[in-house]
C-alpha cells in the first residue's frame, strides 16, 4: 500500500513535466508537418523546346493559408528587349531578376508550354519560414531584384537553393551523388534531341567544362537539385536530423509537343557530306591537275568568321568555361588575313609553306585535344579534317608539278 501511494505521488508530481515535454514534441511535429499557415515549396519545371528552356526551371512557392496568398518567387525573369541581349548573354554579362507571380498564373504558363511542374514541400520551422519570406520579399524589391546570370554558376536553381539554405538554422546534408559527371555531360543529357543546340554549346565551352564537377556544382541543373533535395536532411545546431522535404507531388501534368525541325540534318551529317565532297574534289583535282581554289575561299571565310566569335568569347567572355577553349586553334580569325595571299599563290600555281605549316598546326591541335581531354565539337573536328585534307592536296599538287618540271634524266 505504501508503494502504491508513493507511485501515485510520483505521477502527480511529474505530470506537469510530462505535459510540457508532450507540448514541445507536439510543437516540433506541428512545425515539421507545416500545420502553421505558412508553407514553402520547391517547384521544378520540366524542360521546354526553346533553347533557354532545355534544362528546366526552378522556383519557390510561398503559401499563406490564413490570408490566401499563393505566390511564386521566380529567379528566371529576363527581358529579350534588353539592348544587346544576345551579346550580353554570350559574354556572361546578362542580368536576370527575381519576379513574383501568382501561383495559378505560373502553373498555367508552364502547362501551356508543355512543361510539367513538380512540388517538394519543404520541412522548415516557423522561424525559418519567416526568415526565408523576409529574404525573398527584400530580394524582390526593384532595387534588389537584378543579378548577373550565369548558366552554370548563378542561375534560377542555384539562387533558390542558396536562399533556402541561408534561411535554415543548421546545415542541409545531401546524400552522395550516384555518379560524377562534367558540365558538358550534364548539358548533353538535357540537349538530347536538339543536336544544333548541343553543337552550339560544344563550340563555346572549353576544357573546364570537361572536368568532373562536385555535387553542389551539378545543382545548376534543376532536376539534379530536385533529386538531391528529395533525399536531403537538415542537421540542426544540436545535431538533430530532420528531412529536408516533407512531401512530393506532381501538380501540373503536361506533355511537351516536339517542334518539327525544317532541317533534319545534324552536325554529323553536315560534316560527313562536306568530307565526302572534299574527297571527291581532291580526286578531280588530281585527275585534271588543277586546284579549285574557290573552295578554299569558302573554307577560310568560314574558319575566320567563326573564329572571330570564338576568339571574342575566349578573350572577353566572363564565362569561366569558355576561356580554356582550345578550339580557338582551329577557329581563329587569322585566316581572314592570309586568305588573299594564299589564294593568290594558288592562282599562280606557286609553292607556299602555308599549307605545310597548317598541316603541322592541325596535327598539333589534334594531339593537344587528346592530351588535355577536351570534347571537341563535331563541326570543329570536321573543319580541321577538311582543312588538313586541303593542305595535303596542295602539297601533293606542288610536288607533282615540281616533278613534271624537273623530270629525272
């Protein structure tokens, strides 16, 4: 009886403590399950057909169930009418900004273009939500909205990720990636079916794009961040862990309608046709003992004009991955300055060391690409091979005529 009395007394004394602990756990679960009126979610949109839509898109959704507010904070707003937009984009001097639009409008826009939208509700505490909202509200002001956009280093996805992480009291721990890829390999994953867009990227990107990237660097791609966020955890300062994402759903289901291309030729097809034409032209030149120098004018103009673009990006673009582009060895503007002299020598059937030097230079280029490991674009490879064949053809032509002028007795 005495033991029973002591047990009841202990329960009475400790009951308030148990109630307080239950209340703390309840509050924690309430925050964790986002039962408060504020909710933040990560929105990931599937790729579209336009060149700037190929990688998908990321935005942040803010919902206040008390006031009915439902907004999307979008770091991907830009204006095509900006003066010199294309030039600024190529040189990484293009400004994007944070825009705020109603959630329904955002979903309709992406649904109409054929992009599905995936939602990941974030597991944030009330304090973290307040901090995130304050940062986004401040960032959306006209004087703070603009930022210098960079596809690989500072885009709509990395901006959303960084703002969310800054608001969290603790650290976001991402699970280990399934594989380690390069920027170029990731870009190729999203440009499948768009060979000319892929070729444009390969022409501009240098060897830095072929180096393995870290998991965090790979998050420039929206769906890489979606995948990493799905399995991530938040580590609080006291060491406790909680899931980064509470729930996932597909809130817009849409099917992308592929754009029918008026030209089904891929860069590889074009290169194959040009190589075949060059080879047949060489046979004709050998047969009739002449050089069709008009073809060389076209080749050197293509080389020089494309070289002006690549050289400009190489020296003046702020994109870190284009300043190491060894394709500038082939695509360079110097051919524009040597064009007239080379053609003049060909018309007069006079020997020139230019073709021997070009043959050696292109051979060095091919060796360099093997050593440094840069993935060279199909068009650059094709042009290098064609120019090499033309130099060989000229060297053989001069050698043949030299023998005919000085036959052995």
